[in-house]
């Protein structure tokens, strides 16, 4: 993906077409959407798609998008998640202004709606157990069986429901159900449960309630109470839409929102279910929800993915009704596009070999002017010191090099980026036979990388860092895809069996160009010829540089797959 694709006036998706039509026909005067996360985990890239859609529409149409925490399930929800979700949405570049809501704010109203249904003869208290209800629900082919408690009088139902609320029954002893149709083709319409008894402390309402409304009884009514016009959710709710509409029709709600479903985002080489992400965290497969390998927004932020790249990716994949899996390479390319444009270049040697230039004056230091970002002239230039002792990356040297190896090897020449040509004349080794130093000579005629007059040629340019001036030792964390299988989570495949053992490598002796001492936590950079990195925003401290690899310069997995 290029920036042009991201900026091109896009073809309108079916949801925006519906909104356009509703505005044109006068059905709605404006647009109100909402994003309704359940605070039981951190947001992931799939949520980013939903956020870009609902908040994006609010921005484009001059409407608003509410942030509503769907906190009907007290036992799994925590304040930590509420806080992280808000931080992540803001970081992505969206804002709900004053429109922050909690479904739990509506518990009193919802209770009133339940009483309303009972009074209308459209809800009843059922004494059956969950197992009995399940057994009498029927199948797609067979109708269900009416509950023996379905014909209780309105008075009895009102009294029992009041007692449920007052805590007179055990957890699970009774439920409130809608009285719709046990033979309905849509199983969700077969007298769905509205309220259950559950003694659990709620993160906002504390111990006020011992009955909690079910998701289906909460969601649409919350939309209506907030005057949401278009309630955008993923396809798994398509089957719930008749029930959503039934509640809106049968309750005295102040508005008639419309639910529209779109496809969930799935991405290769990762898992997206919050339950599985929680398992990765709890069982220490990763360092936390914000481990840079996680598909979470906070993990991607820590890894250095720019928010703009996530937004561009979501724009590129678009909105459809068909579930599919997108290649993670598309996301990584969106990251490269933004980082290529924005990140300054610096030299860094991750796995150093020392070089001594025997014909370079020991007392001399030269400063070379280097361009900070060839994609952005305004980023200017910087001075990079050069002296007799340098470091180069061990990858750029080979003792017995085959003909095709164009970097440094014994007796051969290479260009040092922005400096001189360098020739290796002697290799020093330790007792174990490992290369510890290269004795080289430089050609003064090649200053600034110029070609010599005798017609000699070199085919490669390598990066280097002055050993006397290096900012070191730096810790460099090389992150890669968390799973080695492109589809790690299927019925037959256990995702935990496919963790990429090489997804995290730490190098502790990297040598950085001295100007990198100015980097602050979260700042990104391109280490020339190596990849895009960012200063870690947790462990990076004054004098203790830690850089995370955000993404390589090219997709190294493409080759692996085609092999
Ligand atoms: P999970 O199934 O992983 O627990 P969820 O759907 O229960 O996720 P919620 O917190 O309820 O997570 O999601 C909030 C909103 O984000 C919902 O409207 C949901 O449709 C949307 N959403 C969740 N996952 C995705 C996804 N992979 N792609 C697009 N939208 C998503
Ligand atoms: Mg959900």
C-alpha cells in the first residue's frame, strides 16, 4: 500500500451508502454511532477496524460517536481495561468528547423496561435451570417447548421479579425471559433470557444489583437511550438483529436505532480472540497485553507502529459483509510506508566487529555530513564522526566469501556509507578462532564515498559507527511475528503449539551513532540497512538505550513462504 492509495477518494462502502440515503430521505438529520467495547481485555487490531469505522463516520459526517462500555458482565470486567481502552482510542486519533457512557448507567432504566414487558404480558419469570432451558430450546429443525412457567400471571411475575432483585433467590434459581415464540426459526427469538441472578461485585455499581441484564437486553436499548442512529457491529450479531428490533418495537424507547453488521477483521500469523490473548498473558507466553508481539493496539504502539499506519491499514482493507483473513504483510507494509516517510535515518551496528584503519591518523577525527531523511528534505542533515577505530556489523563481513558476497572480506574492498572505501588486510582472532578485529586500510581519494580515479569498483556500501564516539552499549530487541503458522488458530490446530520460538531476540552490545543519545521513549528511527526501530517507552532510560525493532525494511517472510 502506498500513501496515494490511502489518500485517494475512496469508493463508499455499503454502510456509508446507507447513511447517505438516510440523510437524503430525511430519516435522520445527523449521524450518531457508538463503539461498545466490553472492558474484559485490551483492544486489538480488530477493534481498530471497528473504531476507525464508527469514529471515522462521526468525523466525516460531522456527527458524534459515543464510547460506551458494555459492562453487563460483572465478573470479568476491570478498571485497568477501561483505562487502557480509552488510552488506545485516543492514541489511534479519535475522541468521544463528553460522550462517555457505561451500559451499567442504564441498569435502572433497563429494570423499568423489564417491568414494562412483564406488565404487557411479554416477559415471565422462569424457574427452569439453564440446562432445562437448553434442552427445551429445540434445534434449527425442531421447534422448542414452552416453559411450564410461561403462563404465570402478570402479578405473579411482577412479584417474583421484584424478589429476584431483592436477593430472595439463589444465583441461577430463576431468570426473566421474554415471551416471544418458542417455534421461531431464529433461535434467538425463542423466549430469550433477559435477566439472570448473579451475585458478583460490579466495577461501577458495586453490590447494588444481584440481577444483571443480558447483553441482548442491554445493547439496543442503550443505543436507543443515546439516540444512536446507526449501530455498527460485526457479523456474528446478524442473527440477533430480529431480537434487537423486537425490543426497540416493544419498549417505550426514545429512538429507533438501526443495527448494521460488517465483517470482522482477521489477520494472518496471529490470534484475535480476547480469551486467547488473555491466555497468552496469563500463561506468560508474552510479557503482557502490551508485549510488542501482541496484536493489541498497546502492543503495536510499544513496538513502534504509528497510529496513522493502523488507520491506513483499516482504510485499505475496507468494509464488507464477507469474513476473510488479511495478510499481516499488508499491515507491516502500511507501517513501513509511514515510517519511511517520517523516520530519520541513523547508523547502528547491532552485532559489532571492531575495525582498525591502520593508515588513518590516530589523532584525527573527521565529521561527515549525512542526510537525515531522503524522503523529507526538511529533516536536514547531521554530522557523523569518523576515526581510526570503527564498528561494522558481523553480517557485513565474511572471511572466506563466495564471489557473490559483495560486502567486506579478506583482501577485498567495500564502501563505508558517506565516508571512505575500506580494504581488509588482516583478520585477528581469539584462541577460540573467533574473529575479534579487522585490520584495514582506507583510500583517502574516496572521501564522501567518491569513486577512485583508477576505475576500481565496489558493489556494496555498509554502515559503521565510530568506536570512540559510539552511544553504547545499547539493548536492541528484535521482535518478529508471534506465530510461525499463518493460521495458528483453527479447530484442528492449537495456537499454543505454533508460537514462533524466534519471535524475540535480545542483543545487548549494539553500537549506536552518537546522535541517537537524543532519542526519547517512543521516538522512531530507521537504522540504515537494518530496519525500523523505536525507543522503548517503558525500559528506555537516560544512558540506557533500549530500541525495539518495529519492522524490517523488507518482508523477510515472503521468501520463507514461497520456498
Ligand atoms: P472477542 O470476541 O475477542 O472477545 P468482542 O467482539 O467480544 O471480542 P468487544 O469488546 O465486545 O469484543 O468488541 C467491541 C466492538 O468491537 C464490537 O462492536 C465488535 O463487533 C468489534 N470488534 C471486535 N472484534 C472485532 C474484529 N476482529 N473486527 C472488527 N470489529 C471487531
Ligand atoms: Mg463482545
